[in-house]
C-alpha cells in the first residue's frame, strides 16, 4: 500500500507529526497545520470473551510510554468492559490499567475447582455445590435455573408445534446454547466495578457499541449518556454474543454484541475526533490441519475473520484517500491455542498468558511488520 511506511523505530508513539481528523476532512473544513492540531489518541478495544485479556497487556505497554494517555476509548464485545474501566478511572492510564488487570485476575478469571468465573455461568452446573462458600448461591442459582428452563422449554415447544417445517428442522429449534449460558456474573461485576457517574464526568470519552437483535441496527452509546441500570446493561449487552449468550433487554428491546453488525471498527473513534488510533488485534494461531471442533468454535472463527477483514478494508480505504488521515497502529497477537477453549476460556493461567503476550506484542511492535497506517508525508 503506497500510503503506508515503516516507522523509524519499534515504538509508534515516537512520531511527532499528527494527522488531521477524518470527519473534518470529509466536511471540507479548513485544516490546521500539524503543529496546530492537538493530539487526540484513541484506543479501540473489541476483544472477544476471555481473549480480551490480550488488550490489557497492550494497554500496559501503552501506559508505560512517556506522555501517552487515551482521550477516547471505544468498546465492542468484552472490550466494552475494558473501555469502561479505563474511562471510569480518574488517574493516569498506568493506574487505570493496573486496576483493570486486577479485575481480570481477581474477578473475571475462572476458579479451576468449581469453574466459577466473572464472565458467565453454566446453568445447572453442579460443580458450584463442591465449594461450601458458594453453597447458598448455588442453591439459589439452581432454583432460578429450573424456572428459567421451564419457561424457555414452553416457548420453544410452542414454536416447534406451530412450525410447518420438517421435523428435523423443528427439533433444531430446541438447540440453543444461550439457554445454558448466563451473563449474570458479568452483570454483577459491571454493577460493582463501573461507576457510571465517574464515566459521565471522565476526561476520557467512552463509546460502547451494541446491536438491536431484531433490526440489526448498531447503536453507539456515548459514556455521557450511560446512567442507572440501563447504563450498566448496555456494557453487558455489548458482550452478549448472539447465539451463545442471551440478549439483554434495554428499554423493551433486545440488545446483543455488535461485532457481526458493525460497518466500521475504527468509525466510533474517528467520529469522536481521534487523530491517532491504537488497535489491539488478537487471533489464535492454528496448525494447518486444525478444524473447528464445535459450532461455537466455528462461530468464533467466522466472527474473528469478519472482524479482521473489516479492519483490513478500512485501512485500505483510509490509505487510498488523498487527504491526511488518522494514524492507525495495530498490535497483532498470534498466541497459539494451547488447548484453549477460545473466547469462552477464562482460566486464570490462560488470562495471564494473554496479558503477557499483549505486553510482548507491544514491546516488539514494528509498524512495517504490523501493517500500520502512519501519517503520510506532506
């Protein structure tokens, strides 16, 4: 690509020139010189499930760069939680990232004995009864799960009876992973850890993407509008991958993860005025003979491939413009699966490995190898 060039060093933050905002260019407004243009750095976080821990490692590296802070943070999937924690913190990026890391290790990461974690819960999982500390909660969960399953079975059974499809097709209506997995642990964590008042008054602008499950319309929520239960629900809904987790009702409408519906990965950050965008991107490296082991695995690979393809198209489109564009720095993680369960894998050892890999990826980053879009010469 003619518009890309290799940086002078491994650290992309060493560039002194800054790009003009794309929105102003498109609107035909007079452009200030690079010296007059204030730097507005954004971090785009769109990690899927447990793999979003990779972003924490990249953020650790960014936070150690002299003078760097993110004025804009955007979140999709579990990246929405990462973005919200960073936005809610009133200190520097290093302190905000340290708090985020603590939340991942102490709250999100799974317990090897009972399988309990801070992201999701498997309905009817009897392992919770193995730990006396969780016995009261396990009994309450089991009662609630029974009620949920009865209601869900009635609704699916009625739909099966009314359908005129072939019997095999109708039987497939009964198979739904979202009836088994619950995002209740994440909802509890978000309520406890995210101070929406701090988000609304933050020096960092937060933007969170969700999608209407009926229309497919993407909704970008600004941090200044997040309030009350609906505000917390919006962050949880950003993680509700359709077909895997149940949708989240907000104002009478079902909301889900917007990953499959977004037209642009970078758009929310650029529209907020970013002149410099940093994007952690993780994709597990696989052997040539590695085939999807399940429907969930296949879905994860499809959505992951969709995200990467969308990002590459955006970079090509930005690079083809004749006007100055925001700089885009990619941090590409390629950690091997290592018996990973993909985005549902929140084992503590896996989380630590992803964080370490994110930090190493940042440290070894080179714009030429990563395919970054850096400021074009004037």
